[in-house]
C-alpha cells in the first residue's frame, strides 16, 4: 500500500500527527548526523585534493615535471579503486561507524606524511597509500545515510553532505594559499605546512567518530521511542515499495547491470572533475596571471557556487522525484564547460568555462548518488555503491594524468579538454537513455 493510500484510509487527525512526527524525526536526524559527516568529508576532500595547491610550490621545490605531478596526483585513485570494494565488504561486517573512524585515522596519518616527500617515487608511493587508506569512505557514508533517511529525502540530504566537496575548496583555497606563505618557518616550506595543518584534524575527527555516530536508528537514544519507531517503519516501507533487489548477496551486487551502467557514468564525469581539481589552480593562475593567494580565493569562489548548485539540483530532484534527467542536464553543462576551456583563448571566458565545468560536475552528484541506493538494499547496497565509486574513481587517475601528459608532450592542454568534452557527452547520452527507457525509468523512480 502506498503512502497516499494509507493517508486516505486513516482519519485526518492521524495524518497530521504522522506528518508532525515525520518533520520532528527527520529534523532531529538531520541536525545530529549531517553537520558531522559534512565536517568529516571536508577534511577527506582537503587531504586528497590539497596537492593541487601544494603543486604551486612543491613542483618547483622538488623539480617535478607536469607528467610526474599528474601521475602522482592521479595514482591516488588506483589505490582507491583497488581497495574500494574490499573496504565496503569489511564495512558490512564491522559496521559503518567503526569503519569510517578507521579510514579517517589512517588517511590523516598518511596525509601528514606527505610533508616528507622528496622524490617522485616517494610522491607516488604516499599518494597510492593515501588512496588505499581513504578507500570506502564516500560509499560508507552514502550507505550510512541511506540507513537514516527515507528514499524521498535522499537527494537533498546527501546534497547537504556532499557540499563538503566544493566547500572544501572554499576552505582549502584561501587556507592553502595562506599556508604556502609559511616558507622557512621552523625549517618547513609552505607546502609542507599545508599537508601538516590539513592532515592532523582528520586523525582527531576519526577518534571522535567512534563516540559520536550511532550505528542504527534502533540504537539512537537521542531520538524518542516514538521517533525511533516511526523511522524504522518508514525505512521498512521504503524497502518494500522501491524496487531494490531484496536479499541479494553483497557479492552478487557486483554483477548487477545497472550498477555497472552507473559506474560508467561516474567514470566519465569524475575524469573531468578531478582533471579540474588537481590542475585547476595551476590553470587558473596561468590563465589570469595572478598570485597564489588570488588563485586560492578564486577557487574558493567557484566552490561556493558549486555548493549552491549542488543544493538546488538536489532539492529539485527530490521535488520532481526524478534522477537521470537532472543528472543528464548537469553532464551536458559540464560538456559545454570542457568545450569552452578547449576552444577559447580569452582569459575571462576560459576561466568561466573551467568554473562551469566544475560547478556542473559537482551539481550532478546530488541526483546521481541516489541511484545505487534505489537499485540495491542492505549489504548489497554498500557493495554496489563501492563498485560505482571504485570504477568512477579511476577517472581521478585519468583526468590529472591526461592533462599532465599532454602538457608535457605539447605544452598545451586544449586536446585534453576535447577528450573530457567527449566523455561528458557520452555520459549525457547514457543518462538520457535511462530517463527515456520505460523499464529503467520505473526502476529509478522515487517511491
């Protein structure tokens, strides 16, 4: 029986009480969980991406070529992809709370260790190790949130978590630009201070996670008994009504065809996203001929607009109860941004194109990440999300390395952005197919 059918079958007063209980419960859950996981993801993204700002100094200090930097920046995602699914298989066994804490503590320690890099080989090894340490964090949190928020609220709730992606740039851009000015303080260079100051909080937050997060709604003493019961009923109703594969063993989720289709889409768009993430500061500085600090401020401004776009697209997707079409529109705008970055020589237009590309890719995440949680449930959802993220994260290797390789060979990067535009166009086409296919559209529709 659907929610509307239930509502029509019970007295109006009961419906009003149910609506009040829904509002109070989801509000309390949101206030308790979302700000905390948002902070966790801020530092997760800072520690994986701050190498882009560090490169403004580090490459010159250590004599890294564009190809060496691109390989080191991207090799993170090889370790990440290889250990993503195994990480989430362990998550199912030990629980999200403990596993998220373990991930944070280990990645924080390795992130601090980046300050001791001296050679390209050391750079590659530590970036690979950082990827291994971080593997599983994002799908673990997405899985965790799916255990607390009803399906009809997931795009907007996950958007509130994922605004940490762009807002890490708002914090990391100016902070990183400021820390780069710490040259020769206590014998450390600015890029070393950047890795140190941004790595330590991750270790501390990992320890806090063990005490703060609650594993399941049934254990939430910060909810009333009535609220716990309502949330358990609503989540069970979602499991009955949406078409997730019930009872599918976790490893069988690795063979789900729609999971693989979602993974291909994420791979195509992630390539553009991380191409910008690691090369964006250098490209913006070279395009506009500005200082390191001004570069940090501009990357922060792009981050703010990206966060707004993510929230707006997530809210729109929830209101419409539609996912693939919203994601397709964002992918199309990302394609236009890539074309603009490749085709224009005007500094302002090129900067605007780079910004459009990043804003669009970030906004795409809000409707897209809900898709695997609607295809699978329980442990299979954790593994399915991990597979999508693992395949997608390979784009984090392709994007930075593609730009670095072509810059080393040709001294330019226009051809790299043409490739990224083609990949975004393919992703747009697949998403439009999902939207227009009657069978797939029914499976991806919100309950």
